[in-house]
């Protein structure tokens, strides 16, 4: 009786070790086409094992189990199927066995080359990495000149006991104006006309881009009792048309010192110390009366021109291009805190006194580093930025 050839898939070889355990007669194989099918199945079994991902040790195990001389499948097929085969099957078993052998050897060789070429690739990648070469240099940026000047000024004020606070660039009119003693319809608001945000109807308060860093005077004093010694670096906005000295966004550092015993002398001494640290010890300072609603008295600080030594004349004998021959350069506004401001923050105006100043950073940076167009700070052209690494 013929047994279906498919029975060989469970019967002809034990499933774990590829080994043909029985003779063809045991398997009930009596015809050539059965032999062909049997070998096709063996071959398929090998192919599926050989097509798995292999490393060299696994390849060696595969090779042993199929063509290993002692107990590989080929040897056992020879012993169990070929040698005892009946004379009419022997020829076809021999042919099939030779085909199988050639296929196994060729495939195993091929797989070995695959594995070796992968290993080679790994090795050659390793060889190509020369650890003694310098690494890839990626360009990294540096601090913007404005940031550097902030830092320089912060360091000077750190050294005399000030600390840094920062505040919102979007403000309410209360902090930007009212609490700084600038009521609605006060004429100085005209100078500080700015950008108001478009808000939904019924918003509790209008919002605007701060026109100066002074709102942080109020926010700081609301939060802490005297003594106060802070500087506030930040961006501010005004509706200025851009030209070489104007930009709708620019930078300020606000300063505020409030305590029980701060005098006008402390004020001028502090400013003088800062200016000498920033421009060098030989510069002189002077102040002129000015007006700000939140300081009283208010002053405008000037510095003797650091570029012509306060002579108004350049080294070549012509007019100094920095101070335009004036010998003095206008620096920034400042003053003693107006007592009315203390009323907004619950400070006792009878007990405390203090001073405040607002330094325009862009102007200072332009002066110190000889830059004649404020717009370069905002264009961020690397050819400019790289000059201040
Ligand atoms: N906030 C003023 C301005 O932007 C400058 C200033 C600050 C003046 C502090 C006095 C005191 O013009």
C-alpha cells in the first residue's frame, strides 16, 4: 500500500535533528516519483533553515547537521535510504542524493560568503574611523553683542550688591504708566505711544508692549519690602520709525535702589562708578536737569566723550565723530524716586528714599563698539555677529 509522501514530513526525518531514521521500505516508498517528492521535502526543510539569519557559529552548526561527515543528514540518508534501497529505486535515490548534496554545499558556501562579507563590512567601517583625526567642527553661535553688553553691565552692578530681575514684555497701562505717576492724558504718554494688543471685547484691561523697563520698579516693590537693589535687563517697544538710531524694539536696563538712607550722593556715586567701569577710569560724568514723572529730581547723565578724551577733537585734529565736537555724550535718564510712586506700592514715603535709572543698551553698545546703525542688532547677519565672538 502506498503511503502518502507527505507522511515523510513527520516520519522520514525526526523533526529536531534532520536525521532520516527509517529506510525507504519503512516509509513505504516504492516508486521514483515518491523518491523525488521525498527529496524535495528534505530540500525544502534545509532551505528554510538556511534562510534564517545566521552568524558564523550558527552556520557551522547548520553545516554539521546537514553535511557533517559523521552524523550529518547526508551521511544518514546515504546509510538509511541509499544503501538499503531496492535495485529499482537505487538509481533515482542516488541521483536525488547527488542533487541534494550539490544544493546543500552550494547554499552553505553562499551563506558563508554572505556572513563573511557582513563581518568584513563591520571591520572595514571600524578601520575607516580614524580616532586620531580631529572631529567634525560644527559652527556654534556666540552671545549676541547686546547680550554681551547686558552681561557686562550686570557684572558691574553685581559687584556693588544689585541683583537681576526680569519682567513681562506685555504690560498693563497700570504698570507701564499709572503706577509710575503717569495718569491717563498725561502729555508724556505721547512720547511713549506704543503697540496695544488687540483683545476680545470685554477684556478686563488693555494690554500693551512695555515702552520702558520701569514697570518692573513697581512690580519689584509690590513684591518686596526695602531694601531693594535690582537691575532689570529687557526688551522694550515704541512706535518709532526705523532709521540708523531708532528701532521699534530696543533694549534697556532699569536700575532701582530703595532703602531708608539713600541720598542723592549715593545716586551720583553709583552712576559714576558704573560709567567709569564701563568706559574706563578717565571719563567724567555730569548731569543735567530733566523730567520724568516717576523721579524727582530727574536728571540726564552725560559722559565725557571716551573717544576724544572729552576734547571734542579727534586725534587728527578734526571734529570728533562720536560726540560731534560736543565733548560730552548724553547717556541716560535717571533720578530720585518720586515719593508719589511709593504710594502705589505701600512704601512709606516718609521713611524710604531711592534712585532709579534707565539705560538704553543699544545706544551704549553702538558707542562703545563703534557701530553706526542700530538696525544691525536686529538683522542678525552672521558677518556682523561673528565680529563679536
Ligand atoms: N524709563 C525712562 C525711559 O525709558 C528712563 C528712566 C528710568 C528715567 C528710570 C528715570 C528713571 O525713558
